[in-house]
C-alpha cells in the first residue's frame, strides 16, 4: 500500500526589530508557545516552525517565509497558522492575495489566531 506522507502544519513566526520594542508579547518565544498550544488543542499534527527573527513584514523576501512557501508550493502543507495577520505581512493587500488566491488554489488552510 502506497501511503502519502502526512502534510505539514506550518507555524510561522516573525519578529522585526521594531516589533521587539513592543516587548515580550510579540517575541518569537511567545509566538511559538501560542502557536504550539493552539495546534495541540485543535488537533493539528506534524507541526513545523518557520521563523524570521529581525525581518520586516513589508516584504516577502524573508528566509523563513521563503522556505515555508517552497513547502506550500510543493503541496506539502495543509495549514499555515500565525499569531496575527501582521506576522505574515504588513501589506494587507499582498497578504490577502496570498491567502485568497495561492492558499485557496493549493488547498492550504490559513489561520490567524488574533483575527
């Protein structure tokens, strides 16, 4: 029997240098804890973190984001979970296009805990 590998639940964390000024609530450690807890409580399995620490959300040219998107485009991701939409992108038009077009086309569920 040829069994497909289980798809990844991508937990994405981002912290820019400006966000660090807001304190612990936006820290990578805090985001990881929140996302892990949510995933466990809601039955998401095979989690993998993708992290960009010190990167602005105004561009998608971030190493952790780019790595996650390679998995998304390879049909290896079932869901992307973030603390809030601004972790994915500070440009809400770009974020909306990504979520409503690419994620929908590739059957990737998007969850923002704050929204």
